[in-house]
C-alpha cells in the first residue's frame, strides 16, 4: 500500500478549506435515521475521533433524528475548532413515522435554517445544501426559487456558502444564476457513474463534488475485481473504493458514515492510499 502523510485539502473559498476526506454523521441515530443512538457515548466518541484524526469537514442535517445528530455534534465538539466546517442540508422534514417529506416553501426553508443554527449552537452556518426532491417534476425554475430563499439568508449573514444535493446539471446551472455554488452532493461510486459529466464539470468549476453512498449505501459494493485489487494493494475493499473516488477527480470529497471509531479510522486511512495505474484501470472497467 502506498500512503501519503497528510489529508488532502480543497480550497473552495478563502474561508472554506476542507479536507477531501470528511465524515457523514447520518448514522449517529437510531434505526431508520430516527431517534437517539443506542450508544450515545460512542456517538460522541466518533465525532471527537473525526476531529482528532484531522477531518475538517462534517456533513449533517437537522432532519437526521430529527435534530438528534446536530445536538450530538454540539455536545461533542462545541465550541468548534476554527478549521472545522459543518455542512448541513435543508429541503425536507420527517413525519410522525419517520417518513421523509420534501419541504421547500420559503417559510419552511427559513425555519429549517434556524433549526440547524439553534441545534448546532451557531450564529452562522458554514455551508447549507439545498436538497431537492427525488421524485420527477422538479424544474430548474423550482430549484432557482428555493435557492433564492437560501441566498437571502446568506445575504442576511446566517449562511456563508451554498450548495446543492440531488440535482441535475440543468438545476446546477439554474442555481448558479442565483448565487455561487461551492458544493454539490449526489450519488456516485464505483458502480454508479451516471454523474460522470457532472463530476468533471465540478472539477472544472472548483465545486466540491461530495459523493454520497460512496460504498454503495444500502447495497454495499461487492465485486471480485474490487476484492482482487484490494488484496494486491494490501487494503480493504472499502478503502480501495474510497481511494478510487479521491483519484477520480481533484474536487471529489467523501463523507462516508459510521458509528464505529475503528471503522472511522479505516475510512480515513483510505485518504492516504494511492492506487497504481493498473488498479485504476481495473476499477474503471467496473462501471455498471
């Protein structure tokens, strides 16, 4: 295994320099991303370990729990280190049974921003991503209108930077006509590469592309090719999959989630893994 000595960083703005390997905090809840974690002390320990390992990029949302994860982040890390950047999402709420409900009208978006501020114990949010609905029917104009609400709150000093989650290239363009976009968070991994062109566009425009479900999500990546490469380079399959993503694009950032300190350390170690050209070629051929 060839490893580097330090975590790579990505400068998105003078006041926004993040480690390309981040931490996704969604798993720090009960089942179904609802309610408190089974082991609260361990959840707090994972967050503190992420900072100890040098990660400066934590991804969260107030609809994780709801509010559970943000309150854990505040308990574990407040007052926050100066170089720590918390990226949150708005655009949804939870129903009484834990369902995910799109919520994008102006009043709802403003309320969600204030909920994140309150539960994280912040006066200004570093980055807020607008999460769009996953169902068909969301137009570019819809995204521009919703993004405009967040741009207003940025102008009011409640948000520093804006991003998007779950969007198309056209929706990115529509949002950029309203305000600068520093991050884009979409589904992308070794076997799901529908966003290839968008990954390249983000690199050209210095937008962080945060790949969610980098390890396959609810259907974890399984491949003989992945296993063979992992054995060859002396790493785990998960580490190889994460390293491939980091080598895929200079503005790719990762937010793998875990509730285990040991698993967190394994994920972070992948940031120092450099895959040789033959391994990259074999993995490139895995596209589904």
